[in-house]
């Protein structure tokens, strides 16, 4: 599996690769992960839960379009039957597909598309997909994590339906007690990497209006990322220091994450774009109510009545009103049927067997 980022870095792709790779090992596959290290501080080789992890340098360190030329020679030396390219938004994906073609090894790709805080980067997405189309056309199979993502790339890259499968992310997290019922100060968790497009600032801006009705409400912005400074400045400007905390949880601390989500009265992700967010799946797995924006991959969750939504251009008053309504409902009264990581790994194994056959 070739992925631009892997643990201990945090994100949806990182968690997806971690969860499915260890399960594929249990099913008898030999799995290696080839990824990058922009920090220069991570081990070049690691071994965990039966999975070998190799890291190569990447530049520039503070951008997400980084270049990792060592990907090609690493793939050339690899003893593998199949290459799975995880993610398509950096230069890692085209390098991996080029190397796989040169090696004459079959490859599949899971798109894992995401949004971006830069207006310019969002504008160039369409020509970026066009540039990738020749390489994607030679993939033996393509995977979308949601129907929305699959339809989007099928149209953009002219992928025949028989060569594209929808395999959603799983939803599993360590079981914790339901703390939200006894919490005297209701907790809202705004979850996701600290990027502007994730919409944390919109929840912070709406919080003063929520506090007028529910003065004991607290907000936890759960994540890390480059937008942290702007969020802290916004909290300072609105004088919300006593009501808002900002900080992430290491991806290996699953029980701690489960505890925080379990103590939440409401989980919020007001993102401009999500294909199939792992964080929201985890919130639903512990029975939390969830508020999102009515866009992209969220729409499937909305149609399934798993989450509630506000319009993408919702005002602070609209967001505050939706938050107050959801807080008044209490925890979910019935469990939601969600896909599991075991199901995800089984379906990927089916794709691999089909390709190798």
C-alpha cells in the first residue's frame, strides 16, 4: 500500500490504511506500507501488528503537494504481487502508479478525496484529475469510499462502472460508558484536522448565540493542524477562553478518543467537503448526535437519517439554532447500522483476488 501519510500522523487516510492493513494480515496477506516522512524524525523502517512500514523523505515539509522521488526506486525493489495506491491528492499517487506500470505489477487506487482551504488549490482540482486520468485508466480497479466520490471520479475520469467499487470506511472505536447523560455542562465536539475548510471557525462564531440559550455549554475543538493559530485568535477575540478548548488526541490513543466522543452531547463537522469522514463514523459508532453541512459525501449520511445538517452557507444564527435543537434531543435513541473495518477489509480482499485472478 502506497499512502502519502501514515501514523503517527493523523487523518482519515492514515486511520483507514492502519485499520485495513492489520486486518488483511490476519487474513493471510503479506502487507507492506510505503509512505513519506516530511519531518525527517520518523524511523525509515518500522514493523507493527505484522505490517512492515517504510518511509521515504518528502519535500516541501509544510505543504500537502509534496514530492517524494524515492517512491519509484522503492517500488522497483519491492517484491509484491499488487500495489494499492491510497489517496490521489499529492504527487505520491502519480509516482506510485508510474512505478507500478514500469514494474508491470497490477495496481488499484482508492481515491480518498478531500477538500482544501486554498481557493486556488480547489480551482486546480479539475485539471489535476484530468492529468491523472491516463494513469487511473490503467488501474485494474478503482475504489470510492462513498457513492458520491465514486460518481464524481467515474464522471471526471471516464471510469467504466465495472471497474469501480464503493467500499465505505469502517466505524469502530473502543466501548466507553455513556457520559453525556450525566454531564451538567453539555459538551460540543467540533472534530477534524485544523484547516479552514473543516469549518471549526463557524462553530466557534456561532457559540455566543448558543450560550445565550444554554450558558453552560462547552466546546472542544478536537484536532491539530495549521489553522490552530487563527482559531485561537478567534477564541481570544470573542472572549471564549472559559468555554472553548483546542487540541488533538494521538491516533494511537483510541480509548481516550472514545472517552471524549462518548462524553459529547453533540459532534459537529461543518466541513466544505468530505468523501466519507472516519471521524463522523466513529462519533456515530458511540451513539452521538452529529451535525454536518449538507454537501459532498455527507449527503448519503443525511439520506440515511444518520446525521442532521445545515446548508453550506448557513448563518451563525442557523448553526446556533441547529445546535440547540440537537442538544435538546439527547443521545440517539436507537443504534445506527454502520459498516465495520472487518467488512471493509473483506471487500478489499475481494477486489485483490479479482485483480490477481
